[in-house]
């Protein structure tokens, strides 16, 4: 075939996008529909409103069918990790899924110590102790009885695949975010599942991307469209879209969260990696992605809310760029920034208690946020270089932060490495590339990266001074 057309549903914690991709020698990439996604306080917990998500996806697919040239062959879904949907025995969701920022996880990492040590958990799963991990979410509901109502457990992209096709599959990269998957067998860890009180039948053996799940349901229109299993975790798909010319690079996927790491054929499972917060998720090709989850653009988004939401993000960046470098940096990993009611107040409390410092202008808050993010990236980079015993040649930045000239420039200057920014929509492009690979329109990951280089602008930032 001369062209291949497909759709990506790229689900983020801030918004969800439906993307059209038409492959030839290049990739014609077009955003069809975008709608807001946010946590809502429902029944005492912060949750994801599945009915709103359903409606937005239906609308997006309808628009795509009306506007995409040629026949659409396939659709794929990627999302953030760790959050899950419990299906009842009738196949319908039992309740809106609770979001990873909800307070039910408080104290759960410590509670897990009654069942298994940190060291053993890390050796089994390769996943570090982030409080939002699925492991701790399930531990928080162990005694609630809700498991008894469930027939299947699916993670967010898994659930949307089920919504589209009617077939329930647990995808491997998404499953690897949970801290419940054994990193050696690539199946659910029986001891961990038992300790959580989960019936083994609720979780199916995870499946690697690159297979057809089923046909898109008739209710969506578009007869003959296949639902394709792509890397379910957005940051795993993003690696497919990084146009690297050297394998000795660090990736930095930027969004609400930032994810920094590298690719490896082996686990980073030493005591040093555990203590450094390194986690090992599975890559699209079945290798590992040793990485660290870092605070991201959430700081900027929530500061903007605190200041009334009137300034655009371009105006915010300009405000920060026109402000002198911050005298004091925040610790972006401090839990005070995790889900504050007022981010400005969180900045005030943190800097006052740590430095006795008070901000004097809106621009100072934003500049502090940008400078602190760049400093956290540099610290993470040095940790990885120490673990691998080798320096990186460059950094590839994807996601929303790759559009921020200030953030990219600060990252290059702080790390002393060249930064290559783009493509912006790394997860969506990786989703589309995975479908093209599955349908054999492209023959290899390397061919896909060449298409990215030929189709999208990548900006280079060299260290200054």
C-alpha cells in the first residue's frame, strides 16, 4: 500500500487528544480533537470521569472519520500509568477510577513494609517506591470489599481499548508501571498479588504491543477499523518517536510529570538505584527503561491557577525569561507540591521555611519554577551517569516542555549537554508508529525514527558559556 492511515488516542492527565496519522514516505500528523481531562472530587475521592472521557472520544472518532483522507485502518490508545478501572461481572465499570493524586495512598508505602521489604519488592519488580504506584492504591482498598464485585482489572489505556473493542487485554508497558509485575517473568508477581488480596483471575498475563485486539465496535462507525495494541504507557511509546542518531542519550519526556531516563537491556536494580529513586519500566521493544519520575509542568499549571489563570503559557514563559535567575531553588520532589490547593501558597511555605525568603513578583514564582525544574533534571542526569559509569552525549526532550525555549535553554546550560527538542507530540507519534509497525507499513523502529526526522522539526540548544 502507498499510504497507511490510523488514529491515536493519546490520553494525558490534563487533556486527551485524537490524532490522525497518514504515512507515506513522511508522516502527516493532524490533531483532530482535544478535550480537557481533569480530576473531579466525586464520592469523597479525586476521580477520572469516564463518561466525560467516553463522550470526548466518541466525538473525536466521529470527527476523524469525517475529515481523514482515505480509509482508516487502525486505532491505538496510550495513557498515563498506575490508575486502574475495575469492571463488574457484567462488564461495566464499578465506579469512576480514583486518580493517582488522591489522598487514599497516604501512609501506604509504610504499610506495605508489613508484607515485604523495600529491597525485595524492588528486586522482584524493578519499580521504585513512588506513593502513587498501583501497588499502594490497591493496598489502600484491600479491606474495602470492592474486589469481590470485580470481574476484571484494567489500566486506563487497557480500559479504553476495551471500551472501543469489547476485548479486555492488559498491555505490558502499562502493567510494568504498577509495581505488581515481576520484572523477570513479565507476569504478575504471585506473592505481591496475594498480599494485596487480589484474585489472580482479575489480571490477565500482560501482552506485548504489536497485535490486533479486535474490531472497532459498530457504534463508533468506520467499519473494518482494527483496534491495535500499542505501547499503552505514553512514555514507552514516546521512545519510538525520539529521532536519536546516537544510542548514548538521555530522554526527557515532559508534561504534567517529567520522565527522565535511558534504555537498557538489563535492570538497574542495585541498592544505589533503589535509594536514588530509579525505576525500571518496560520499553516497547521489550527492553527496560530505567527512569525517574520527576515533577513537571504541573508546577507552572498550578501556579497559573493561583494567579487567576489569566496569563497564557507564552506570557508566563516571557515573564519568567524577563526575571533574573532565581536566588533560591525549590525541592521539586517535596510532597507540598504534589497536589496543593494553592500552589503559590505552597511555594511561599516552602521557601519561607527553607530560606526565610519571600517572592516579590509573579515573575519570580515562575522563574523559580523553571530554574528548579532544570536543576532537578541535572541532578537526575548525574545520578544516571554515576549508575551507568558513562556520561551521556545529549538529551532528547519531547512533550509540551520541548516547546519551552526557556526550559530547553536552562536544561542545556545546567547540564552542559546539547538538548534536542521535539517532536512535541512524542507519545502520539509513537502510538502511530507502533500501528504502522504492526501493519508492516514500516519495517523497523529505525525506519520509524527516520520518518520522524523527515517529518518534524527538531530544535537544537547548545550549552551557553
